[in-house]
């Protein structure tokens, strides 16, 4: 397994702004949503499960929609 190092960004933390969840919270955790792809679309014998990393509000469990790929954000409007 290769050790992938995070790129070093030259950003002064003072020049950033806080990210607030829609419910006014600030603490989030990383989780996964799972998507299923048809075996015909992926060219395998079985359907494939695709994990997509997201961040969610630890207090409410709601996904921060901005962390989802734009193509599927609408599917998670009411979550």
C-alpha cells in the first residue's frame, strides 16, 4: 500500500471562514454513502457498490450536501 501524503496548502488559517451546518452546528464527522452500479454498467458479473465519502453533522446526522458530488445532491435534499 502506498503512503499518500496530503498536499501542503499555503493558506493562512486566519484567511479562512468557519463552515456551519444548516442547523447551526460546527462539529462534523466523515462518513460514507453507498451507491450501487449495475453490473452491465461496470462490466462485471455482479453489481458494484461504490463508497462516496461525505461529511455530516454529528448532532443531527444530516449530510452536508456540499460534500456530495453535484450529480447526486438533489437526491439528498430531504435528508
